């Protein structure tokens, strides 16, 4: 008998060679019908893999990320088979699951493929899927594998196999198709009920532009046709919310080839939006005891060598800047942290002075490949809402909780209510990878866990995911479309204080090493605004909107009254503009709707006579006539409701 430990901690005994599917059957028939993949002792296995030893088993359904990964990886095999049958003589390379779906890189040789071919490929995939062919793994000797692909004249698979160890090579078979594969499949092709090819693109073999260019075919699949329809509808909504599209429509930012790729230019409305976000956080930081600092955009190369960032980001950095002095080199800064360490080092500190909280909206630069650039989410120059807290080990717990409070305040004020916190700890089996004392690590890890519990965060613990210098807490936020983004991070660092020889004088009159906390609730202004744009569809919280109201005049006759209303709104600090054009009211309203302006104030003869405005809300709701003072109270109430109060 073998003992199988399940995720809830319960232990069950089974006959040796029992499969994960049979374990699922023993739990419930419903689970058995839905289980599509499994992991045993943290290694992915098939649902029919015999279990021969004691261990921990996790069963996955379509609703689990790892279940989807197995589903999409299996679908990539079906795509490869369909392509091979439709285009004889092609050379297959690799086909992994990705975040949403899968792809397969193929050398099509003389064949051409475009989106006009998608329908026939999808039909062939579904034809194969309906055969309910089982996925089956088998071991193959290195020589046999090499012989197979040399015979097929497939240099890509040969290259892959040459880098593998004999006795560690497996193939996956289904129907009459076989492919080099490490495993992780659904039970059979019949589970695949809906497929959609999304695009084709060029891709260099192994990502190296010196290698041959292949054709990458992207696809996605689902266990129900309904799921595919919902996904495609979500994609259409995502297109409408694309921050690049909205940024252009709302005149927030632009890019220029003359300025350079990945270097956004902020237009007046976008610059004002950034400023409001900065002021919002600066105000909270001031209440929380942060001090604002400023550091230059460049630094000596030696600074980043000392910090370790050159070793980490050297390849992704812009080339060093040479000066007239021989041997002197500067870099565009890839990180603010080393500069803040030197700011701390400028003064001798006592334990009575700590914690020191240095904050800066600091712009940093990293060289991203042009193919990796994407709107504001992947750029070459970006501004981080960076802050670094230097504290004693005894202060760590309290400081960490205060940072969580700040992150939650930011999320709450900007409408990010659905998030999970990830606590990243050391690998307990491989502690030599990490620097710092055992005592400090235990304190830091416990501080993060305690803080997550005390703040009642929905959190998960991931062992082995800590940085080499300390544990961290990342916030994974879901937007309005259900997509997950990493926003906000808090990291504990023993590395930089050591590298920069940071000290403070303790109560014992001896020199001690401070602990450093890195934190950035926004992460980067560029990426945060992009995500906020897509989350809200451009309908920002009222306190953040570029324009909160627009006055629509029925005709030029009411220009004087329109100006009077505008002056009154400005006195109430309501950001407003006027549309006095000789256009129809319908056109003015439509344009205001497109520009996402929250409130439209219509003025004409009756409004001038009564000293009122007719209020229409974005989306079409008619709020009726009211005095400007009454409207100002409405705005103030909505702003106060959306922008939370920050307590310290």
C-alpha cells in the first residue's frame, strides 16, 4: 500500500500503481469526470500515470491554471498533427501552452499560411479531437530519437535531442501522431470541444535572430463552445479598452519615431493625470512620514556594479556613456535603489533616527528589444513611485504593515478591489542561495506572514520565490475583464545595506546594519496608467478625471451665462470646459460621451432664467435641473466616496 497526501492535508492509502484518475474516482464521481491533469510530489503527471510511492497528489480540472496548461499543451499537439496532415513535409519544432492558449513554431518550407487558412485547420483539429484519441507517454532512447528526426530531416528536433540526456527522453503519442514531449496532457482529445486560431507571426528558432525564421501559429481551445464565445466576447471588449486606443482618443499620450521607440510623450491631459496621481500618493506619503528625495537620471557604472544591478540588468541597459575623462563611464539609471542607499549614507544615523523613509518619483531606463515594446506596459523609460525604508530589525514588522496600509489605500481609491497577495519565501531545502542571517530571514518572513494575516489579506504562500536578498509580498490584481496584473510590491532587502555598508549606531553604541524595505504601490506610472485605463475603460474615478464636467450651450445667445456657470464651477475647483459651438446638441452630447466626460451641464433659456443647469450623467442618466451649488455638492460627495481616507 502507498500513502497519498491530498491538498487538504488528508492522507489516504491505495494499492501501488493506483492512478490519479482512480484516486479522483475514490473521492467522487464528479471529480473523476472533471479531472484532466495532476501533479505528484510537485511533478506534472498524466491522469493514468501509476503512482508507486508515498507522496503528495494534486488533481486539476479546467478551472485550475495547471489544468488549463495541460489542456492547451495537449491542444498544441492536435494543432501540430492537423498542420502535418494538411501541409506534408513541414518541420515541427516546439509547441508550449502560454497564458491564454498555445502556439506551435513550424518551418513550413515551401508552404504558405495565412488567416485565410484558419478555418480548414480548425476543422481538421476538431475532426481529430472527435476521435477521442488517448494521449500516451513513452520513453525513447536518445539514439532512436535522433534516428527518427534525422530520417525526417528535421534539424530542430535533432538539436533539441542532442541537448537531452539518454534515459530522460519521452515522446507523446495520440492517434497516428507522435511528438517529442516532457508530458502534462489531458486524458484524450475528445475533451477539446472548441478551437480558434488567433494569429500567425514570424519567430526565430530559439529566439535568436541569427537562426532561421519560423512561422508561429497561435491558438486557443476550450472544453465547451460556450467558453470560446465568452472568450471572444471578452477579447472584443478588451480591444475597446486597449490603453493605446483610449490614450489616443482621450489625448493622454503619444509616441514618436523621431523621439524613439518605447519613450512615451505625455500630452497636457495625460501630464495632468500623472500629476494628480503623483500628488495623491505624495499627500498620503507625507502623512505616513516619507521624505521626498531627488536623484539624477544617470550614475557612475561603479554604482550599479556595487549594487549588483549591473550584473542583473547589464545586458538590458543602454550602453555606458563615455565622458572626456579616460575610463569614466556613466549609465542611464536602471534602478533608484542604489542612489537612495547613497542618500542614506550621506549622514550618520542613530537608532533613534530610524526609520528613514525616502520617496521619489524616479525615472529609470532599460533597453527593451523593439519586439517586446507594448504601449505603456513595456517601455524603455518609465517613472517608478519608488520608496526605500531603512529601519532596525525590530521595526520591520510595523513598517511592513504600514506599507500594506498604503497599498490598500491606493487600490481602494482607484477601484482595484479584487486582488490576491503572494507571500514569497525561501526554499527551505536550498538556503545557501540566500544571503543574510537565519535569524533575520525568520524575522522578515514572519513579519510578512503576520502582516498579511493581521490585514486580513487574501494571500497565498509560495516557497522558493523569494529574492536572494529577502522575502517579498506582491499584489496580483484582477481588472474589470478578469485579467490578472502584478501591481504593487513590497520587498525586504538585506543585500544592499551590506553592499553599501549602511549602518546606524544602536543603543549599545555599536554599529548595526539596517534592514531595507523596497515598495512601489503603482509600480511604474506608465504601466499603472495603462492598466487603470483598461480597467476603467477610460472612465476614471471622478477625482482623477481630466475634465469632470462640460457645459453644453444650446446656442451662442447664452455665452454670458455659460461663462458665469464656468466661473462658478472653477470656484468650486471642478475641472470643466465649455462647448459653445454652433453644432446640434445631439452631436455635442455624443462627443462628450466619447471623451468620457462624467457630467454634461446643458444651459439654455430656461436654465438662464432659473439660474440652474440641466445635468446629464455620462451613460445617459438625466439628473434634472439644479443650482450650480447643488451640483458642486454632488461632485464633492462622489469624490469623497471614491477617494478613501488614508489613516496613519
